[in-house]
C-alpha cells in the first residue's frame, strides 16, 4: 500500500467521521488536526481505532505524537513505515 493510498483512505475517514457537519471545511494534508479543531482527545482515540482496523497496525503509546499522527500526511507516513516494517509489508 502506498503513502498516497493510505493518505486518501485517511482523508476520507476524517472527512466522513469528523467533518461531516462541515463539508466545506478547508483541510490540507499538512494542517494540524488538533490545532484546527478537527479532532480532540476522543478523536485521537477514534483515529487510533481506524488505523488499527483499516491497516492492521496497533499504535504504541510512545508513538502517539504530533510527529506521527498530527496531520494527514504524518499519519500516512507513519502507517506506511509501520507496514513496511512488517514481514512482506503486511500487518501481523
């Protein structure tokens, strides 16, 4: 799975689950999700659930950082790196 594919799936999830009441909300791939009010602490928990169910990755507590999960691009890069670290690029 490519970073672009992960990004597209994540963007779609965020739009459907966090921005459904604000369809015209401008959200660039590098916009900070917390600072722009897209997600709150509960939203982060929901994002973690999405990453686990959609990509088969359990995010370690120490990986829950702005650097890894703060933007759509950061999430896509993090997920791609985690998938690449798995045998055959697939989740365990």
